[in-house]
C-alpha cells in the first residue's frame, strides 16, 4: 500500500497552493477523499492521518465500511448515481449526498431520513458539459430543482456538484467550472430563507483540482492522487 499520509499531505499542499494563487481565505476549500473501491484499511489510515470526509459510490461496498467505523470522526458522502431502491439505505447511513438530479429522489431521501439523525446535507448535480453519458440535471433546470429541494424537511440544501468533461489546457478546464460558479451564485441569490446554508461547490478531481479551485470550488473530490490507480481488472 502506498504511503497514504504522505499522499494526503501532497494533495493538501496542492489545494493550499491553488487557494493561495487566487487569494482565497484559509479553510475555504475542503478535501473529499474518494475511497470507493479502496479498502477499509486505507480509510482507517487516512483517518489516522487526519482526513475526515470520504466519498463512496457503491452502496454495497460502502455500508460495511460505514458500519466498521461507526463512532469514528468519518463523514460519509454518497457521490454516485442514485437509484430509487437505494434511497432508504443512503438516507439512513450517509451524512451527505452529492448526486441529486431529480426531485423524486430528493423527496424519497427526505421521507426516509431517520428522525433521530440530523438533516441530510445534499448537493444538486448539474450536467455542466451537457454530456449524454453523465448524470445531472440541465443547468437551466437547476434553479427550480434547488428551490423545490430547499423546502424538504429532512434535507439541507448545501450547493451544486458537477463532473465536467475532460479537456486539454487550463483555460478550457476552467470554463465549465466558471459556468458552475455563475449558476451557483444565481441560485444562491434567488433562494428563499438563509442563503448562508447554500455554501458548497463540489467540483474538481485529481487531474483538475487547480482549475476548479480557481473558479470557486469549495470541495474537491480526490481519489487517484490519494489512493493510487484503481484496479479495473474485475
């Protein structure tokens, strides 16, 4: 296994350098360690090194990790596409959900969130590059979806998430994130109630986190740069 503590330190240094380059304040960008397909032992090692937020996409793989680490400081984020038959387990076991792109899914998560838990923190996923193969609502649909989700009693709407199409060059990489930030600010200004709760842009991964941070990302989702390449042979 690679030295995960050293990898964590290297990623945090990249994040801090990108933050400083755009004169953003300290602690304005967080790290979500994308632990999907990686072992419980790897998560434990990063927890020991100080990482707290972990992202999972596959429910059946995630639930044993969550159970094994109950009582730990780990904060669990579901970041994959959400099927209706998975919402009950997601609502009961995760702290955050990043991939909401339909009101039906949001309503099920709210209805199924246990009353003894805090409201589920959620982000609306936007298909910012318009890719047919990607999940996410169309940018034009996002304001209406966010407004509807903000009224659901067991959810707390936190912001937007996106996975842009890969591109070459820094300017091209920044363009979809700039679009996402404009959309975020437009929605934030129009939401009823306290706009301060709408504070999260979940965007940027191992290869393009600098571009995302330059355009306002508050949470980067990093897997490969932390854990190494995933085994895709199975």
